[in-house]
C-alpha cells in the first residue's frame, strides 16, 4: 500500500468521530401484587340455605391488570368466573357472593387472585 493510499485509509477510518453520547435507563414498572386481606364466611350452614362469602384485597405492587375467580373446588363450578380489571398501586377492593349451600356435602370454595403480565 502506498503512503497516499495509507493516508486516505486513515482519513476514511477517522471520518466517523463520536461527539457525544447519552445512556438512558427505563425502569421496569412492577406488576400488581394482589393479596387477599380478609375473607368472611360462615363456618357452617344448613343444607339449601344461602350463605354469603365476602372479603377484601389489596394491591401491594404496581399499577396493572389483575384477575379474580371464585369457584367450588369439588365441582369446578364458577361462582365468580375469572374476571380481569385494572388496579392502581396501593388500591384496595372487595368481593361478595351469595351461594346456595349444597344439600348433600360440605362446601369447599377457592378464591384465586393474580396479575396479568
């Protein structure tokens, strides 16, 4: 390579000069973290009577979408089908459902709550 070619190559390589740069960090927003705070239900009930199950929950995480479901563990019957809704950080909420007590067995209810990513 001649001296002229070498000079042109160095100039070509040196043509891209960084004058400034800036790094940016965007924090990952935390998802909701829902906790069931309280549940109220009778400890026993007569067959065929209506009972009420109610409770409260709180979001200990960030703003986002959460889901909720209440169902019979034994029959998989939904008392409150899975629903989704938005919730703010620190927000609280409540649920309530009247349920007919089975005539031939104990009632086993599960309350589930979580977040959508």
